[in-house]
C-alpha cells in the first residue's frame, strides 16, 4: 500500500507469486512501472487506501512502509489495509516514530527540521524536487558519511542524526528527503500508539524491530 517508486517492491517481487502495488499517484506508478519492468508478476493499481478494487480477505500478505503517517486518519487507513488480508496473513508496517527513545536535543532538532518541511512542502513541484535533492546532498550525505567514518573508527554512530543512512546510496537519500520534506502532512507515533492501532485494526502477535528505522512492526491478521 503506497508503493511509490517501487524500490521495496523490487525486493519483494522475486519472492512472491503475484504482487499488487497500490498507489494514489499516477506519477509514482509511472516510476514504479520502470523500476519493476523486469517482473511479470506485478500488478500496478491506481487507487487510494479506501478505493482499492480488491475484495476483503483476499490477500496473503501486505506491507506499507513510510506511507500511512501521511494520511490524516492513519488508524482508519491501517484498518482499510488489514481488511484486505486473509486471516493469518502478516502485515509489515513502518510509521515515523515520535522520538520516544531519543534524548531531548534530538527532538529539538526534529522541530527545526519540521519547520523547514512546512515551508518546502508548499513549493511548486519542480522547486520542491530541486530543494529536497539539495537537502539530500548538503544534509543527508555529509551526516551519513560522517556516521560511517565514526563507525569505521570503532565507535557507535547511532546517536548521530541520519546515521541510519551511513551505508545507503545517494538515490535512497534523495527519495527519503523528498518523502520527509516534500509532504504537507507528517504524523509521528510512539511505539505504544502503533501497537494499539495495529491491535485495533485486527492484527495480533505484533512484534517490533529494535533497530532503525523506528518504528517497524509486523502483525498477523486475526481469525
């Protein structure tokens, strides 16, 4: 749900029989079509989370990574996703975290970046793309490479901002910069809030990853 450019679908497609990649953006689906051109088991679906033309309880698995926090009613969007799952089917979810495992100064840095996001997200598309690419080059890349140097020196870089990207490609940084600063709505949730939303959506046996990015969780559709 919310396949975007198809970068995650490219990793999943070789492991499944048939895959439905859903996104409300025709532009994103055009990029995904190029990304996934080598696969004949991918079905691109132009739909929003509440207009998906699939029957309830028809899907063997599902995932939504970095998408549902951009929807005003994230809990309702998650419930719409799980309605498509068969009983016993797993659902993998990634939502932006509310820095509930970070120190106060880290949250302060986020507030400054959120002020920046509120301005960038209002720019015309071409200028927005150029600005987020510039942020990837001037912010993401230097901080990520600094974290990699710290790690190679034998120290733990986890406390450094954007250390998660230390081994990522510049393409990933560009994509995530656009996702982070180019969207008008960004919601963040604590681990507890995500657990409660997943349970309310009919997911059980919920497990969280304790590694970055936070928070990633998987649950199983209840019978």
